[in-house]
């Protein structure tokens, strides 16, 4: 049988003209839609299912965290990590919230120390009571810190990272942080579960409280300046110490600090040590801010690497004085019951 010619084969093929092209295109697309529509429908269902799973997970996650934090007051490492990302509040202090993370930061270094260094069993009856007592203290501390920050903001007081570094450098120079940075970091980790960054954070809060009270306690500054004015006019250091000093143990003795001291003496504030060991015998320092008060020191005698000195101190009022005044106006409210 002879092969069909091209003309014969073409007889069964519909002819597409300008008039029929739209009709044929719709015919082809119509055949494809029966495959496309199920795919679109499946894709839509996948989106709905995925979204639903995500929503359920988020709700379950936040429900778990809320129960664990506010009802069971868990301080686990997982929840601590969560609070570092999600700003759960633990209390309200005046017009601002106190982060739950701040509370756990305060609490966890305490529990780490007593569990690892003092071997306290917080599951025992006495351990549970000890933990409850410190939970109250930790909560009060972070609420107070929040008020300190409000006082700092109101009085335009701040602490820079450089000030923190300068304080650390002073402590290093006076050998108050151990023999090496590595050794100090190991001590922080072993005793408190802290990194160096955690220590700097705690130090920054401490320096902020000191700067706030230094700014607010104008009486201590006024008395220190009055004493300094008398010294500059030629008054006897011992007489001025007896007249002004808040150190009851030394004021009647002319401010004499006792036996010669060296740079590593930890009974001295770091700032006082810097002032004493930068002066020659017979010289008087400027007013030194120790963080807890103001001080004027005089070097009586230099004995090799030790110095015999006298001082006049002006104690700051306790920071709680200013915090409590603020609390009376804007009372705190805790979201956990201990």
C-alpha cells in the first residue's frame, strides 16, 4: 500500500486561520486547566496547613513560656535564653516595665554560686526557703535598678562603655581581678556562671547607681568643697578632718588611716588608692569620688612601696533614699508572686 501523501495527511488536521486562532488557543488552554486547577488547589491547602501549624506552635510556645515563667517561676537555661529574645515583663516600676531577663540574670548567678560553691540543695526544705528569700531579694533589686535608670534619665546621668573599661583597668592595675584576665574569667564562670560581658553589665549598673547618688547628694559635695576651701586657705588637715569627716573611726585621730598601706590593699576604694599613690609626702589630693562618697586624702609619709596616709570622708546618702521617694510617687507592681 503506497504511503499517504502530505496532502492526504493534512486533510485531517484542522486548519488554523486568523479567524480561528482564538478558538484553538482557548481549546488548548481548556485542556490544560483540568491539570492546573488541582495544583493550585493543593498549593492553597499547603499554605493554609503550614500557616495553621505555625500559629498553633506559636500559641503553644507562648502558653508554655507564660505558664513556666509566671506560674511555676522557672529559671531554666532555656527560659533564660527565651527572655533574652522575647521581652517578657516581670514587674512594672513607675511608668516602665522591668524585663524578666533582668530578674533571671540576677537570680541565676546567685543560684549558680550556692549550688556549685556552697553545695546547697535547693530541692531540700531549707534550700527552698533560701531560694524563696533570694527570689524576693532579686526581684526587689531589679525593680530598684529600674528606678535608678529612671532617676538617671531624669538627671541626664549615664555610664559609657569606656568608663566601665577604665574601672576594669584600674582594678587590674591594683591586682584586684586576679593574676590574669583568663584567671578572672575562669573565676567568674566557676562562681557565678558569668562571662566577662556579664560582669561588665553588673559593673555598669553599679557605676550608674553611684553616679546618680553623687549627682543627687548635693549636701556631701557642699561639705567636701567647704573642707577643701579651708585646707587651701592653710587650715590644719587634722583639724578639718575632726570638723567634717564622716569616718568616726579616724576623725578624732586627724583622719589617720593607721599602718602604712600598699596598692593591693582592698580596704581602700580603687579611686582612693590611685589618689594616694600619685602624691608625694605632705601633699593633699583633690576631692576624690569613690562611688560611695567623697574623700580628701593626705600622704603623711612614704615608706618604700607603702604609704602612711590620712583622709577626710563625706558619705553619700544611701541610694534607697531616692528610690523610695520615687516609689512613693510611682509604686511598683510585680507580675509574679513569691
